[in-house]
């Protein structure tokens, strides 16, 4: 019995460390992607200010006005339907059928029109049960599990999908198509909130554009339709269960802790990454923020976007606005869902994508089911472990080290212990030094911090990176070609370091201080082979960290 208990404790510690490492890598990669997305947005602003004409619409789409073109709206209303019911469409896709480009476009456009007709924050009066679904991240298997638990949406069985339908999983197309088709089939019983990955800039910086190109070809325009749908999605739901009220948002409250009426006036924007207007901050905070255990509201240094909200501040807001709880998603939970008691209420986090990301993690998935009395019940599942998880995580750690190799080589030169290595890496790459020493570096030595030799890490950074550690080559991206053409000022087919830094300097002169670009850090992310030059396909791969 004692031996079994000891084994379970060791397994529990191992899973906790693995989940901590995954969370840290997510934060590192998100920070890197935001820096690259800032470069793309900054180049667009600079080109516009200089009157530069470039042969690509992709960068302009990042800041296209939120209101739809009325002529496109009339065209949409005149389109033929799917030729079958939305329910039948959902059944086909859940069984593994890839929707045709025509059907997917129809669902995106019709879903966009329907969602845009709804309030930004919607109030629901629920007399029966309600299911709240967290991040799905392109996991069709987990969406199947959700629908198996919930059943057909109806007046007695409503459902809220709380954002992050795409990226970090292979089936973003199928998941997004199903969620929107469910909304179209059951508009009064299915409700859709926007997540931080439903963003015109991040859909290009992460996986979704590449997934669309892989499934529908390089000439596809489906990303335009998806961007419209993302922008149209509401930001939150207020669930009224008699005298019990629940706020459902993807990330957290904005830093200003606005009233419910102020939240209802939040704008719809295409990208919270590429736009910097003041009213965008409210939307950015709703989509990107997290809780934390300190006393002040601060910028979210974990993600470089949004803010960190103390539970004391949340409790005061719950009391002021007459809510009993906040339900959020946005963060991986080892058991799929977790609750924290806060002053005057509670905070729930629900995550519905098991083994996140890309079947590499160890987390379970869950949904929250709120009954007629407003009580919350958790339904969990586990879609099975992936034996490649540890190796995949190690490859991500090596990739992060390699992308920052130029600065790391100098920083590690005088290190003589693993603690010193962890501190040096922390200062260059990000995340706390203890996280590197305790969770990330051990991934390179099969779980043992003592075996993660500092000199081996230094040697690893001193040679060319083996191909298996590089990010996979992305499908052709029009946005990547536009960026390359703007950077390659002498038109010789290569972007040299001087050209890149000239462009960064020009961008920094026309963008606000909060959008200034750190050229050194972004150059290290893009120069994949470390030769001081960017070829077109190398830049494209760098944009797909």
C-alpha cells in the first residue's frame, strides 16, 4: 500500500511538472508570436504612412474596418444553402468529413451575419441546464466528446462555446465549422464567445492559415471569411439562473474593472494585436487576461498581452455587479476544470481540449454543467495519452533555445552551473529561472535536472540546429511574401540584417511607444539558420514559430 501511494505521488509530481513545462512553453511561444505579429502590423503602418504600394492585400486586412461591406452582405443573403440541414452538416463533420470550401465559406459567412446581429455581451435567462465549453483548439475528438455529453441543444439544454476554436490542433477547420453550424442550427440554444485565437493577426501568426492552405490550397480566400466571423463573435455571456448570475468570458475582466453596462459597449475589432486604439485595450484584456495571487492589477507579463487580475479585485467586482461567479477558459487545467473561491463568489476555469497542444500534453478535458438551481457540476474525460508527449515537449524547448541562440551564446559563455544557465536563459528567453531549472531544462535530460548539463546546452547552441528541431516548413503565405517584399529594399531576393534593422527603425518612428519593436529579439526568431540573412522561405518559416 505504501509503495503504491509513493508511486502515485511520483506520477502526480511528474504530471504537475510536465504541465508546468507546457504552460511555460505556451507563454514563451505566445510572446514570440506576438512580437512577430507586431512586426507585421508595424510594417503595414509604416508602409501606409510612406504611401508605399505593395502587391498584397493580406496586411491591409489586419486593420480593415469591422463593419461588413453592405454589397457583400447582399451577396451573402442571395447565396444557396448547404443543400442539407446544418444538423446534417455537423454530423458529417463530426464523423470526420472535411467540409468543402463552398460549404465552409457558407457557414462562415452565414455565421458571421448571425453573430454580428447579437449583442457584444449577451444575457441568457436559463431555467434548465447549461453546458459551458472551454478551449477546443482544433481537437475534433474532444468536440465529439462534448456533444456526446451534452446531446442535442434545446431549450432545456443550452450550450456556450467559450472561444479558442482554432490553432494548436489539427482540426481547426472542422471545429470552427461545427461550432458555427450548431449556432446556425440552434440560434437560441447555442452561444459562441470569442477567444484570443479568434484574431485576424494571430490566425496568420499561428497555425490556422497554414491549415487552411494545406486543406484547401494556396489560393483559398477562406481566411477572409474566418476573420469576418472572428470579428463578429460576442465577447461574453451573462447567465441568469433566477437570482444567481454567472459571467462567462474567455480570459478575464478588463483592467479597469468596468461595469456590466460598460462591457456591453465594447467594440468589435478584427485584431487586438495589430490595432492599438484605446478602446481595443478592453477587448484585448477580456481575451488575454489571467488571474493571479498578488494584490495589484498589472500587465500580463506571462503572455505580453492583457493583464493580471487579483482575486480580491474580482471579488469586489462580483459583489458590485451582483454576480456569484466568473467562468473563464484560456488556461490549461490538469483536470480540465478548477474552481477558486474568491471574496463574494468563485472563479472557474474550464478547458475542453485534452492533451493540449497537438496531443502532446497530459491534461484532461472538461465542461461545466450548470443546473436549474445555478449549481456547477464538472464532467471530465481523457481522450488517451500520447507516448510522444515528452519528446515533443523537448523539441519545443530546443526550438525556443535555438531561436534565441545569438544572445544565448554570449549569455552562457561564463556559466558554470545549471542554476546559472537557467538564470541566463530566463533573462533572454523569458519565464522565471526556477521554471527553467525545475521544469524546462530537465525535458532535455529525460526528466532529471541533475542530468541537464550546462556545457551540453552551450554546445548545442554552438552548432547548426538539426533539421528535426526546426519548426516545420509552412505552406505558402501571402502575408509572408508581403513582409519579405517590404523588407527586401534592394530587390536582390535576400533580406540582410542591415535592411531588416533599417525597416525596424522606420517602423518605430511611426508607431506608438507601446508598439515599439525590439529588433534584436525578432531578428533572432526569424533568422532560422543563423547566417545573418533571410531568404524568402526562411522568413516564412520564421513567421510560423
